């Protein structure tokens, strides 16, 4: 695993003590489905947001996977994270009626 995965795991232990081990095990198991670089990036993003849950890391990985396989996506994953919208969807603006 990469340094951002390790940092994320260290922060989980600091914030949740023994209760965090299941989250860490879950995140480590994600390497079977996702590339190492993607897992590292997802953990880095979660750490930057002070979010130390398995579900959030998995969500980021799923979003990256969708973005890589959806050519019609207008925002890249990094743009979406930069704007605070992990899904990459624009949440503001007027809707037509």
C-alpha cells in the first residue's frame, strides 16, 4: 500500500482506537478490486477531509472508477473533490420546470 493509505490507517487508529481496525481491514481489502494508486488517492482525499471511515474511502474509489469509464463525465474526479462535491455532480443552479 502507499503512504497515504498508511497515514489514513494511522489516523483511524488515533481517532477510533480499536474500533477502527475493521475499517482498516475493509480498506486494505479494497486492493483486490482497485489499483494501488487509486486506493492511495482515495485515502489521501479522505485524510484531507478528516474522514476516517471505510464507506467514504470506498465511495471515492467507486467515483474514480465511474469517472474513468464514463467519457461523458464533465468534471474530473480531482475537480469534483476540489469543489467539495465527491460525486462530481453539480448541486447548485436552477432546474427547468
